[in-house]
């Protein structure tokens, strides 16, 4: 019985932590997205994924085949 109660207490505590994290994420979603946008603008062009798909060809352009 003691093990069951301890397991239930741990489960409730874990669910409380998860729900608090989700609540904070929803509450501060605008600020989180602003930070993500700021980080994206700070990244150099070399780290950004190119949409045209020629990034690999440019990496090996100077190799002799």
C-alpha cells in the first residue's frame, strides 16, 4: 500500500511540473517567439538552410573530379 501511495504522489508531482511548464510556455509564447526570431536574425548566412538545394554543390565546388 505504501508503494502505491508513493507512486501516486510521484505521478501527481510529475503531472504538476509538466502542467506548470506547459502553462508557462503558453503564457510567454509571444516572448519565446520573439527570442527565436531574434536568434534567427543573428545567425550567419552560412548556418542557414538554403531553399535552392545548391549548398552541397557549393561546398564541393573546388574539388577536382
